[in-house]
C-alpha cells in the first residue's frame, strides 16, 4: 500500500461530509482508501495516516487525487510548490534515499494543467526534492519521506517511491542480497513518456 500523512486541517477536504469525497475517490480510482482514526493513529503524530490499496494503476490514480487535494489545502497555486509526506518502512529508507526522483512531464490534473504546460514548453522539467527522515515515528517502524515540488514533480516522486517500497516488500520477488538500492530503484522507475 501507499501511505502518507494527512494534516488534521486537510481531513475534511479529503473525507468530505459523511465520507462523500472519500467514497467518490474510491469509485473514480478503484483504490481502497483508509484513514486512521483518533485511536489508531500513533500517539506521536498530530496528522492522520492515509493508506491506498489496490492495483498499481488504482493506487497511482488515487495518489494523484490525494496530492491534488493536499496541495489545494496548502493553498498551492498552479506552478507553485507544495509538500507531501509519505511513510516508508525503515528497511526501505536506504533504497528511497538512493532513488533519483523522475523528472516530470505533463500531469493529469486540470487544476494544475497550466503549470504543467509551462514546464513542458520550457523543457525545464525537474525532479522534486525528496528528504527521508533519519528517525522513525515513535512507536512505529516508519520513516517520513518529505516530497517538495510542483504538483507533477510531487506525484512523479510519490509514485516512484510507492513502486520502490512495494518492489522491496513484495514476497514474490524479494531483492537478492547483492541487489543495490540503485539497481532496485532502476527496476521500478517509471517509463519515460
């Protein structure tokens, strides 16, 4: 699953009245979306943990919507930069640190379409900044991964990180002892458009 932090002040924007926005996201993407409640959120966190489950395309579509809504909650203007925080198991943190976030092309969001067109026209697509926390969240084995960039940069980095974590944690294809983080990252990097 893909997991991220949702600030308390953005919960209503993601969940909606009676869970309507959450249900809409699940219907549109096919992903299963869950958010921790007051009693199952680690005590050291003021944010909630959102989890996305399903097939790869379903999780990625839902991830785009979550980033879009969180950027809106942050007041990020088209072309501006926002912050998105994912959670990764400590065992995957080294591989995430070695991952080169992909440079981005056009995104799939109408809200930020102008910004993405400008990036594509200028030919200056860049990658998001990715920072892996040195410490785990108290009471968990999870490390926060801060992604800072434009909408399209952030989505591309989040998807690459999600794919990386899933490839490393998949029981069907565990990395061999000799597999470096760079090799594992290359195996899950998104294809260029």
